[in-house]
C-alpha cells in the first residue's frame, strides 16, 4: 500500500477526533502535518487550497479532499474523506446519544462553558495561521485586516466579501 495513503489516513483520522468546534479548529495541526512534517506542499499552496475550499459551495472542510487529491489523486480523495469524516461522525452519534441521555444534569452547562473559549481560541489560531501564510506583502495584510473588520463590524454576507476579494485579485492590486 502507498506510504502516503497510510500517512493521510493516520493524520486525518486523528484530526477528525480533535475537531472540536468545527473543522477550522484543526487547521494549524493540519498545516503542520501537511507542510512541515510531510512536506507535501508549501505554506502558500496550503493557503491557496484553503481559500479554494472556502470559496467553493459545500462543506467547509473541502480542504481535506483537496489535500488528498494533491498528495495521491483519487485514492487520496477517498482516504482523506473517509479518515476525516468517519471517526468524528461515529463519535458525534455516540456523544449526542449521551448528551441527550443526561440532558437534565447540571454538569452539561459546565462542559459547555469550558468548550466555548477553547473552541474560540482554536478558531483564532486557525485564522492567524492562514493569514500568516497568505499575507506575504503589506498590501495583502491590509486587505486581510479590512475584510476581517468588515466581516466583524457589518452584516455583509460572506459571499460579498469573497466577491470583493476576487475583484481585488483580478485588478492585480494585491501584487504591489
């Protein structure tokens, strides 16, 4: 069996079980594995795949499938998709059963209170990692800051922000 496929299965099955608060919380470790440890791609390539995955309709973890494709073609797509979504789906079903079974117990509130800031921190780390890999020039850092501000302070739909980013890219403005 292809060594890369075994590595992809091991990496993404582990990441599957760590994705508290959504898939984006595991981006720093995903990038570390794919870029630093296995050197299957550069930080810029990882960032580009992430942007492509976010711009595409469908699940926000499309990056997993794109990494599988980049590393091992169709077999990589299959292995990464099953490894990423299989284990977490099984754990989620079991956890939801237990969560419902103990719905009237007070400890549930304390668990939720602890998970919320942890999840926010993991998402913030992911955002920082993608920004660091993407913002190779001061103008790109400025664009990231403006888009983050607009996203945070306005009610603009994210598709409008994606369209704005695309227009900026088409003008070549980010090349300065």
